[in-house]
C-alpha cells in the first residue's frame, strides 16, 4: 500500500475540523487503551515462554482473532477493496487469494506448531542443528520483516501528519518517529500476550466497521445483491466488461502473468510470513493451532466478503471514474464510499462513519507493526544471540533482556528507513516481502517438515539463494524502477517487465532447496540421524521436548 494514498485518504475522511477532531480523539483513545492493555497483559516474569508466546495462555478463539489481525493489513483493507472498485473481477479474485493464504496456512499450522518452539530458527534447527541454521533463519526473518515494517511505518507517519493537520516535509518524518516509538513501547511492554490483545481489539474495531459499511451498502441497494452488482457494473466505467479479468495489470500476456504472480505471492507468501509463524507457536499444541486457524479462515472469509461488498458499493455509489481520478489504484475507495454514504445521514452519524473508517485504517497500520517487530527481534535475540553466538547457554532473563533491546534495534532501523523514504511510493515493498516469504520461508518449511532427505546444505541454499535470487529479480523489475509508481521512479534500468516476480522466484527457491539437498547428501553430517529422529518424533508423532 502506498503511504501517500493512505494519507490522502485520511485527509478526505477527516476533511472538516469537526471530523478531524473526532478522528484524532478516537485514535488517541485507541493508543491509551492499547498501552494499558500491554501494561496489564505484559510478561509477568522474565521468561522466554512468557515474552515470546505469552505462556501459551490464549484460548483458541483469542488466538484466532490475533491471527486474523496479523492477516488484516492495510494492503488487505484498502488495496483489495480499491481493486474491487476499479478492476472488478481482479479485485474479487485477489480477495479470494487472500483467504486462500489462510487455507494454505491451515495445512501447515499443526506440523509447524509441533516442530516449532518460539521462532523460525527452532523449526529449522530441528532438522539441521547448529548455528548455521539459526543464522539462516534470522536472515530470512529479517529479509521478509524489514520491508514490510518500513512500508507500514511510513504509511502511518504520513497519515498521522495529515490527520493532525501538519504539513511540510519534516512533519511526516516526526510522526513516523512517534508511531515507531509507540510500536516499540507496545512490543517491549506487552510481549506476545500484549501485542495479541492489541490485535484482538483491532479486529473488533475493523470487523465491526466493515460489517456496518457492508450493511449500509446493501441497504442503499435495497438488500438486493443483483442491484448491487448492476450498479457496480454501470458505475465502474467498464460496463459489461467489469467482471472480466485483465483490468488490474492489463490484458496482455505480460499483464496476466504479472497479476498471476501477484496472486501467487499473496497465497504462498501470506501463508508463511515470520510473524504469522511465530503467532502459531503461542497455541498450546498442534490440535489447538489447527482449531485456531480454522476459526481464522471463517473470520477472514466474513471480513473479505464485507470488503468485496464495500468495493462493489464504491464502484456503484462513488463511481469508478471518480475513484481513479483521486488514486489510480483505488486505495481511497473505502474512504470515498464512507463520505458518500455519510452524506445521506445526519451530520453526527456521518462524522461517526468517517471516524470509524478512518480509525479502522489507522488501527490496521499501527497494530500490525508490533507483531512484525516482535518476530524480527526474536530472531535476533533467540536465534542469533542466544543460540548462534552463545550456543544456547544464555539464561532466560538475559535472553528476554536481549529481546527487548533487539526490539529497539529493529524498531530504530525501521524508523530510520521509513523516515528517510518518506515521499516515495513504497507499495513495491509489499511485492518484495511476499516474494521473499514465498521463495525462502515456504520451501524451507515444506521441505523441512515433509521431506526426509532435506539437509543443512539444502536449507542454506534455499535461504541464501532464495533471498539473493528474489532480491536480484526485484531490482530488475518494474517495482524498483521504470515507472512513476516504482520505488526509484527517476531511474529506469529494469530488465523484467513485471511488478511482481514471485512466478520466477518461488520455483527458484524450491529448486535451490532440492539441488542443495542433493549436493549435501554426499557429505552427510554425523548428527543427521539424530536430527531425523527428533524430526519424526516432533512433527509426525507430536512428542514434545519442552
């Protein structure tokens, strides 16, 4: 999601001074409530189980809501609804892909919980003990989390500045620092339990808002789905072609491949983001993890149905031409829809609707960064410091202290990069993060869980080769340079005419894992038999060592 689109959208939502005052008041109330939750629900003692997993005290329902919060990002809320409004079929198919990502994760939730303990490094080390697998896990985690963290922080900073009525190049940077420090406070004070409760509150706010918005759209069309579809078709500007594919990336072969690649990254990358994998480790066991994931699928399906209804409503009520005139990607569709629907109600009711939608967007951006920061910090403290550097001989108290410092380090780096990148279109970082997850984390997890011949060499080739290959493809794509919406629009040295390169990066990651395992079989380490036994006991039988 472009932080400029988000910021402009919030200005539209809170255009009047009264509306802006109400939005700011609601946002400050959320900040106070979230900090209070983090303090009250934070770790009771300095143990790794408490800080990383909340002692696995969350119920399956609470875990499902927190997991849903991890999956609902600003790209899902604004991007999918906007694409439905301006591209019809392509937006609906992307909503289905977002739900399929949770479905893919359901297939992995049980084995991942049985194999894992706290971090991705614990999963990798089960098959390949030693510091090299821990370092590889930390590399993959940071490579995926940092682009996503920068994107979210930059968007939140721009939105905060305009929400408060601040202008000038330095205002967004100051607000980025403020939001980043707030995120660090959430994570340091609350740990996994605190950030989970923030996600639960976020899901309650966002889902309630979307249900109300969907209800208003259906009421506007007499609760007749056929009338809604007809109005969306007529208002979109595409008429009878609205529900045909090809509007998002073009109808050419390259355009269709580009959109297919995006869907592939959403389904496969969304299923194995590091903060999602860490979240599932807070479940009590594999059975509980699967139960929580099944509930997440139901909640996500309801949420995405509301998103699709809102997107269709925006096309019919606002009009596709007006939406594209403000933002070509349609990411202001929700906010423009709220403005149109609110105009037909009383002043107070309209302001409440604006406030609800604007705060839902803001809360979505703010809450997700805490989970990302926690997973990245855990990789630094647990995998690199406690195990790779200290050989697992660090006390729990010192490791938790290290994790809190790591939150500050990761957050500080994210704040610096986000503040520096203010003013640029960072939407392409979404493509990079999802492609990295799909081409490195997913092959390593699938091979590690289900292929008995997977070894340390295959793991290293998967992670380092996948990160290098995906990064090179990203630099050579249109996401990095060559178009006004690229990360570097002033340059043009692209070699690949695609925005998303997941269609090439994902097969490369799987091939590298297979080739590395074939090479590694020639020199099998002496501890491989013991590692295979531990793998079978944990993943296939469910025997725990904790």
